[in-house]
């Protein structure tokens, strides 16, 4: 694994951790978990929850992903 690939992997892990922490703080995961469990059981597939939030101010998602502000 080269240095760039390693850095990208670390960035993804960090973003995943931030996202899961944010969802946990909202309590939405606890509220949705029974529905997700039922869907997973019926479909036989892994079911995950994703929440998109509009970014306020001048920052955009594409700028943040590129490391901008």
C-alpha cells in the first residue's frame, strides 16, 4: 500500500467514525434500528442507514471532500 492509498484509507475511517458518532448523538439510529433490522431480515441483506445533511455557510460537500473549507 503506498502513502497516498494509506492516507485515503485513514481519511475514510476518520470520516466514517465522525459520521457514526454524529448519528449516535442524534438518536436517529436507535429510532430506526427496529425498521432496519426487519428490512435486513426480510431481504437477507446488510442494511445500513445514511443521513444527508445540507451544509450551511459557504462550505460545500465537494470542497470539504477535497480538503477545502
